[in-house]
């Protein structure tokens, strides 16, 4: 894995909220992780100009973890938010350039993370209630 991609993974956007659930504070941490997929299209013909292109998509995976409950960590969203193309075949150099481009989209990724966290709130409360009812039985 290249240093740039690891830097993006290390600086993944996070958002945390604290919910008071029956008198006990529960902290939910939402983390956004980026996964880049690339595909080369076009023909490579000798003695001709380059006709291939690198199509790429970046999937944004949002994971939710609860404080004190690693068993309740789960993926709450997995969306393809960003896509594009580059001249020439896909290679590690293109992957690094694409990773830099995605890194510049941090506002869009953060906005998506906040939106997912807001939409997940009712599900989170339902899961906490289910865990509480199982624990009390």
C-alpha cells in the first residue's frame, strides 16, 4: 500500500456522538474509510497514440463503533461517492494521483459522514434497546 493511501486511511474522517440511554452514556464513533477501485478500458495498439483510459470509483464506507462494545461495530453505509477517469492505463502512479484527488474532497466525505450518522440515529437507538432487552432477560 502506498504512503499516500495509508495517509488517507490514517486521516479518515470521524464523527462521534454521545447518547444518554436509560441513564448510561453511550458513545458512538462514526469513521469514513475510502476504497479505490480502478479499471483500464480501451485498446493498446502499437505505433499509435495511447487510447486507454483508467476509470476509477471511490467507495466511502462508514463504520459505527460503540464505546465498550466492540461486538456492536458495524458498517452502516457503503456508497460510491466519487468517480472519474485518467488518460492512460491504471497503475500505482495513477492510484496515488487519484488518492490525492480524493483527499482534496474531504469536505464532501465529511458531509456524507454527518448525513449517514444522522440517518443512523433511529437504528442506533433500536439496536441499543434490543441489546438492553437481551441483557435483562
